[in-house]
C-alpha cells in the first residue's frame, strides 16, 4: 500500500510542554486519519481521529489537524504529562474503510 | 467492551515448523486483521478478512497464510517458520466497513530459532 510517513521517530519534551507529531500521506483518496497510542507492553488504542471533511478536532489536551492540500495531518498534545509517554502511530485509510496503513511510529518521552 | 484475545503472549518455535497464531473477538465484528510490529517499521498489515472465508493480502503476505472459518476467529499460519519472522504479531478487528476503529489484541511475541 501507499506509505504514510511519520516524523519524528523519537521526541522528548519536558513535562508541561507541548508535543507535535506529523504525518504525510500520498493518496488523495484518503478519507480517514486516526491516531493510536501504544503504552509500553500494551496494545495500541485509538485516541483521536479526523475525517477529510474536517480541518481540526480536539479532545481535552489532544488535537489533530488536517491539511488536505498539503496532504499532512498532525497530532498535538498540550500540557504533556508523564503518562503521555508512549509510541504514537498515525494511519490513513487509503480511501477504503476496509484497512488502515500505519506510520512507523513516534516514541514520545515526557521528562519530569 | 470489545475484547480481542490472542492464543499466546509468547511463543518460541524452530525454523521450518508450522506455526498457528489464533485471534478471537467477541463483538461480532466483520473485519479482522493481522499485523506484525517491528521497531522502526510500525504496524505492517499481513492479511485481513472482511467476512467468513474471505481474505485479502496486505502489504507483507509472503510466508504467511490465514484462515477464517468462523466470524469470531481469524488464524495466521506460518507454513514454514523462518528466523526473519521473529516479531510481535498483533491481531485487530473492526465492526464493519463503515466503522473504522480497530481494536487490537495483546499481541504474540514469536521467536523463531
């Protein structure tokens, strides 16, 4: 399938600072962009998602923005806390609801 | 609460063995998926199934096959295990084509020696 490029691969921030992770996709038919969080030793879980007809979506300290023209979407975490430390994966649906293509992941570390 | 379970958390097999990884979901989901997770490579789709006895290749199907005889169960088969198939294997399910969220199992850490 088409690639979803995710950057950075590792990110360290001080507690209370903001973190931003960016993904770039290539298929203009992509319609759905979720973000999954995987804590150490645990399964990935959906934390937020956005569809192509929306530019931004917020849920408390996390938000996702989508720029369809530039074909990129970003995860924003504000007021980071130690429990935000995890691997975050972006994904897109390549225009098909049947499957997702995932990015390579970002290891976020929140330093106390 | 959706529950996706996998038959083993850890598995050690020898090169050339036939390996079965099983996944069961209890929420009547139509879609089921098998991924492998390797450091720096993210989650790569091996196979998926959107109905009983239906299967479609993902991005890395070589060396793997799948079976879905019942809606709740999706099996990944390594016909002849090789050392490069040492990895974490994650199963997932989603309700239907119009419901995108995937629910993951706990994963099986497979080591092939």
